């Protein structure tokens, strides 16, 4: 059985974390396969990525049985070799990545979702910074993204107390973009990813880069960055098509170039 299901359809890469009996907790094979599939997403054929979980959970984070196994990969390697590359690959991918959180997202599972470009959740889903409950430190970029998403105080409390945050609350505090009722979640979340996969891919990649750069630059630097990226966007075929279609009062057809 493959721990990661992967399919590319009409420009959209669908990645499903697939250990449903363990709430898609990450073991080594799953983490490494996830990295491989993220690499495959850099092919020109892929214009957006959709990540979700099989069964009732999104991901319960690190497989705790594996990490306690004396023959397992060992705590020393898990963060640097499993989670850090996953987060880096998602951020460096020049495509929009949607996390479709179908159920509980805990520990590294929560923080991998939160580093994606757009995070949506089913109403029954929840987010737990589970690390503190077992004496660990939030990883997978959680200490970077969570305070930026919801503010220092709430992030600090959630990371120390390990409270379960409902999908509705996560939307209310700005941790995620949107919640959908369970029965419409799959179609509604896929529709967001499908829409992205038909949009100007280069422009979206530059937007992602600009947002990432904004974290570590001053306003003056960022104004220059926006200028540089805008020149590059203006050079794309999709911009030319977008502007032409607007003037011709027709729907644009973007090709991702
Ligand atoms: O080296 C390092 O470890 C550093 C890296 C750290 C990264 C991390 O992610 S640390 C955080 C690890 N995750 C957790 O601490 C969460 C543990 N899980 C839970 O607290 C609960 O399972 C949930 C709150 C997420 C969901 O609860 P519930 O009641 O809906 O489900 P459950 O019954 O607890 O779980 C269902 C099954 O999944 C169960 O298996 P079983 O008994 O039916 O065979 C359970 O043991 C298994 N499972 C859930 N989470 C994990 C897991 N098995 C291994 N590892 C897990 N993380």
C-alpha cells in the first residue's frame, strides 16, 4: 500500500496522505514519499496542488510508535530529514498549494497544513498543536507561521496549552481561509484548487514569492521586490492573454506560461 496517493488531472496534482488507520500520522516512508511527490509537482504539467487526508483525519503528525522504536529513524533525523524538507518544498514550489483539512490535523500535520498557500477545512475538522502535551517543541514551521497568522499571544497559548481548535474557530481567528460543511467540503475545496490550476500560474508563483519575501524585508525593499516581480509577470504570455481578453470582453484562456 502506498502511503501517498498521487494523481495529476487537468493541471491539478492531488496528493492524499494515506494511512487512514493511524489518522495519516507520518512515518519515514510516508514523509519521504511526500517529498518525492512534491518534487514531481514542479513539472510544467502541474499548475496547482491539492493536499488532503484519506479517511477521517488530515494528519496526526509524527507517528509516535515509529519515533519510540529503537530501530526507527530516530528523533535526531525526523525534523531535519522529514518535516523541514516538506515545508521548504511546499514554500519553494512555484505553484499554489491548497491544504484541504478534512479532519483532525495535529502536530506536524497541523503545521504542514498551515504552511500551504490556502488552507480550508471541513466543519468537523480541528487543529491541535499537540507537541507540548508530549514534551516536544512545535516544528514544521509552526513557530514561524502560526504567530504570523493569528498573532503572538494566541499562538503562544495554543502551542503551550495544546488546545483543540475547531475549524470554525480557526477560520474566525484567521488561521485558515474558509470552512465548508462536511457534505460539501470535498467538492468546494477541490473547486478552489481547480480554479487556481486554470489561473496565470507564473503570476501566482510571483505572488507567493512576494508574500514570502515580505516577511523578511522592509517596505522599501518590498516595493522594489514587487516592481521586479511585476516586470516578470508582465512578460508572461498569461498577462498578455489576460489583458487582451479583458479588452476583447471575453473569458481569458491561461496556459501557465
Ligand atoms: O522526532 C519527533 O517526533 C519530532 C517530530 C514531531 C512532529 C510531531 O508531529 S509531534 C506530535 C505528534 N502527534 C501527536 O502527539 C498527536 C497524537 N494523536 C492524538 O492526540 C489523537 O490521536 C488525536 C487528537 C489526533 C485524534 O484523536 P482521536 O480520538 O480522534 O483518534 P485516536 O483514537 O487517538 O487515533 C486513531 C488511531 O490513530 C489510533 O490507533 P489505534 O489505537 O486505533 O490502532 C491511534 O493510536 C492512532 N494515532 C493517532 N495519532 C497517532 C497515532 N499513531 C501514531 N502516532 C500518532 N501521532
